[in-house]
C-alpha cells in the first residue's frame, strides 16, 4: 500500500528534514525507501509519500515509544 502523509511540524522544515533524512534506515524496515518522496509545503508543513508500505510494520513502529523520543513532528 502507498501512504501519503501531511506532517505538521513543531520545528522548521529544515530541522525536521535533517531528522527525516537521517532516519532512512528505519524507513527501509516498513517501505521501499528508494521511492520515498518528501517535500516542503510551507515552513511548518511537510508532505511525505511512502510506497509499498508494510502497514503492520508501520503500526508497530508508530506505537513504539522509542520512535516518538526526540521526534520533531506532531503525529
């Protein structure tokens, strides 16, 4: 399944994007990272599209407290 996400940021897009780029290894566990698209909608909003998402794995990742630790996004 493909997933499109609107991300409301607590920080600037640039600060969030740096975190997002550095998290690529984790995303490889839930989707085809080579196809991931990310863009800036405005200073406090990002758009992300993930392809071939394993929804069960994504749910497990999103419910893990470690995932939320030090994140700069609202979920």
